[in-house]
């Protein structure tokens, strides 16, 4: 089974001019940019940012220097990094599509839909094409300059905290639980559950048919709009919710999900 790409959006408050590659060499940089990531050491995203910094220094012949700060050193969370670029306190950030979609442009959320991509070639044909360029351009109205999509460390159609999901047999002994928020005046009932199961089977396949569908008014999200799937997995399994929840936008959502479970 192919893996879903965790598309990373690189945002910058300045545009790197192509003419920088012919600039005269300098002993001291003319510009020093601060670049930030939320990931800890050894993450491919940090390696990518370090490579970006090295390439930019070489191509500008020393005019531009990029200092890379990893593991939330400049701000706490992806949302705060984005806001830092808007305010000018951070120059370059590498951000996943989920917080961008949650904070600024909902179209970015579609990039994380399960089973959206069939092959890696399809991903880059779309993201390097007119649609990808349109998404990048949409950020300009937010006082952000987005200049590329990055990736290359794998993308997933389905994941499990028990074992790798490579074949349908790998799902044996595990259940698919769907948390559904309804729009308008829709009412969650058994009939709607069966309709949703049938829709999933038709559009995705029997492998993804939810064993349990739970209707809820809200999902546990961070302040940047990212759904905390880790907490949903714990609730679905009936486990205690453990781990950091300080970035949650509304802690009462967890209690409500627990009440609905009972």
C-alpha cells in the first residue's frame, strides 16, 4: 500500500532572486535570515532546511545567510511559526499543510485526505502544476510568500499504532473508528451511520469501512487548527488520554467525547 505524503509548505517573507547566483562574493553576509521548524533533531524536515540554508548561501555567494532553529526554538507550534513570518519576527518556515488549511486557506486541508494520492509521480504532477501554483499564490493575501512544496519522506494511505499496514490482513484484530461532525441540522442516527459506511465502501473500499461511527459536535484541535489524532485514537480504544494537551484549543472537547462514549 502506498504511503501518503506529508506535504510541507515552505513560506518566506522575502523572495530569493535568481540573480543572486552572480553576485560578488562577500566576507560578511548582507542579509541574515532566521529559519524555524517544529521538529526535533534528526527529522528530514530539519535536514531539508539545512540544505536550503547551504544552497542559498552558495548561490548568493555569501550575501544571504540562513540560521536554522529547530524544535520550536523560535516559536511554539506550527501556527506560531506562521504568525511569526507574518509579523516579520521569523523569515522562513517549513510547515505542514494541515495548519495552513486550518488557519488560512481551507483548500490546503484537502491535501491530507486519505487515499487522495495513488503514486508519488501523481503527487508532484499536481503540486508542480497549475493547482499547486494556485495554492502557493493564495498565501500572498495573508502577507506570506510561499515558494515551494517539499517532501520525499513518504506518504500514507492508512496508519496504525499496532503494526505497519501493507496488506488488508494487517488490519485484522483492529477496528476503524470514525468521528463525524455534522453540518446544518443533520441528526446523527443509525440510518446515517449505515449511509456513511456504504459511502466509504463505494469511494475507498471495504478495507476502510468504519466499524464504529461516533457523531460529535467538535474534534480536539490545536490552536492552529490541526486535529490531534493521537487523542482520538486513545478515546476510540478506551484508553486514558495521555501526553501533552497544552496546545488544545478547547479542553472541554475531550470531556464531551468521553461523555458521548459512555
